[in-house]
C-alpha cells in the first residue's frame, strides 16, 4: 500500500473523528483503492491519514460490522471479498425485507410522499438520458430511502440499509451493466404504481421482482469484471 492513495483526514470536519475515518476507509474500499483481500495495517493507515491508531481501530470495528472488512485472529484485518454465496444470502434477506417495507408503504404513504416518489422517477429518467451515472445512483438511493421512510418502521430501514452497505461498492458497476438502467426505472415505476393504488400484494410482488433482477444483474456484472470469489 503506497502512501499516496489515501488523503489525510480533515481534522476541522464537523464529523466525529471515528466517523470521518470510517467514511474515508469505506469510500476507499468502494472505489477499489483498498482492494478485496488487501491487509489493513493500523500503523500505515494512521500514517497515511495523519491521525493516531485509536480512531483507526474504532473505524475498523464498525467496518467489520458493515461487512467491509474481516478480522482474522492472529492474522490481521483484511478488506473483505464477496462470493456468489454472499450475494445470494444478502439478496435472500433483502428480498423479504424490501417486500415487507414496500407493503407497509402501500398502506401508510401520504399524498405528498407519493408526489416525491414520482419526482424521483422523473429525475431518474432525466439522468438516464444524460448518462449521468453518479446522479442516477444518488437518486436511486434517495428513492429507496424514501420508501423505507414511508414504511414508518425505522428499525426495518436500518436493517435494510446495513445489508445494502455490504454490496455498496458494486452499486455503480451493477447500474452500469447494459440495459440495467432502463429496467430499474421500469421496476421502480411498477412499484410506485402499486403503492399509488394501495395494492399491497402487487407492491410486494414488484419489490421481489426488483430484488431478483438486481441480484441477477449484480452477479453478471461482478463475474464480468472478475470480482466474484466463487
């Protein structure tokens, strides 16, 4: 690991130091700067980020909980790799929870929240036409975040977001897969239509199909890039 890869932490940031370190390391893993299987050395990371080892250690514990790193007794800490089995397990759980969340949303949504979902669909279509993948991803996150909020079940949203974070490093790769953007938009429209109609079963079915297709695309994208550990 070279010393030029990570930017020193801005000590004037409003964030608690542990959170700033955690965000820096998380982003480095998502972007591939810290590669799957790479060993993370506290001393080196502290030197690169310009801080002490304590917040590094605290951040690594949090990243372990999120699935970004693994800590092996007597061997050290490594950036976690992702296997086909890992992806399948995560989506198996997510499918059930996303279905539950959208079913609750279909029962509990307010008219202004439905308008917000429609606006996000329009934004997504706009960014797709522009080929703006960064804003497509950002809007996708906002869309699902609003759905979790509308479900009126805070714990459910937290659990789903934790699962999503475990595969967040592959989000752009998956969204960039040929044909996926249009399919995603169509699937989101199907979900919003069911919610607007108050059709709980149709909404849950749409969410499950969305998860199934997202899983299929992610596995194809990861395999194409050689990122899947079989």
